[in-house]
């Protein structure tokens, strides 16, 4: 049977868990799991756990409880699970495998008279985020995208039919609520799944209209790039 966790061991686990949170938030690894604005809340939680552990240790040094009182439930060992996950398996950011099985981000459709889409900047090509492409394609048959060369960034994913996409995940809070933003790509051979790319492409009129199906672009240039530190939008 698993030995009961002593009060001292519980204190150690609290401290280790707090230290892991601080370490994750101090670097970039926390961006695999939560949004960037969560950095300071994570640091605060980690510091709180460390302070709690130190306070518990100080309190035990001043007490003389018997052996029975010095033990806590075996379930306290579960406190170590997050630390093991982080140090041993460290799940990567969501990628092509999840994108293939997830639903596309749905653009809320409004009457065209209620939507004001400013013209794109004069740059050529013009850098656009994938959510901006989705939104613009959903209105006026992508009129603001017409005859413009777009620069898009994302990773490569595919659907069951073999169509490949420039893809990113949108995230409000954490990876659990991530939605897929993707644009179907044609015109060049696709790189391997999960490879990050920067493409210069033109929007195919009539695709993405309605905000449900993915817009399609014809790729003119494709560049392989390194994955960014923050892989979510």
C-alpha cells in the first residue's frame, strides 16, 4: 500500500508545485496551456503556494503533534502530479492532429449594413491574421480581400479529404477552449503537418462566405519558419 503522506512531505509538495508554476510563468512554457495574460496570476499562485508551504513548516516546528496528527490523506500525493507532467512529458502546443478533429471557428453573421470593414493597408503583401481573413471573407464575398496579396502565418494541417490549411488556434483563456482558425491553401505542395509557414496568397472569391466554411487562398510564395513562442491567437 502507498504510504500516508507526512505533513513535512505535504509541505514539500506544496513548495515544489508552487516552484513549478513560477518557473513556467517566468519562461514561455506556460503559453502552451494558457493565454499570455495569465502570466502574473500564475506567478501569484506559485508564490502563494510557496509562502503557504513555508508557513506550514514554521507552524509545525513550533508544535508537538502526535504521529497520528502528523499524517494527512494519501490523496495529497496527487499534488505532485502537475510537477511530474511538466518535467516528464511537457505536452506541446495543440497542432495538426487536434485541428483535423476540431470544428472551425464560426464567424457570427450579421446584416452587411451592420458591418463596416475598413480597407486593407497599402502594403504589398499585406500581413493579416487568420481571424481577420475569416471575418472579411464572411462579408461581401470577401470584397476587401479582392485583388490583394495577403501574407498569412500558421502551421500546416489537413482534413480527411487531404486538403491542407494554414492554421492557428484562437484561445480565450486556456488550451481547453481553443478554436481552429484555418484557411485552405492551393497552388503549391504542402509541407509536413505542424510545420509553421509564412505564405503570400490571394483570396479565392466566394470561399468563406457565410462564416462557416474555410476561406480558400491561392499560394504564390511559401516560406518555412520556426514556430513562434506563443502559438495561439
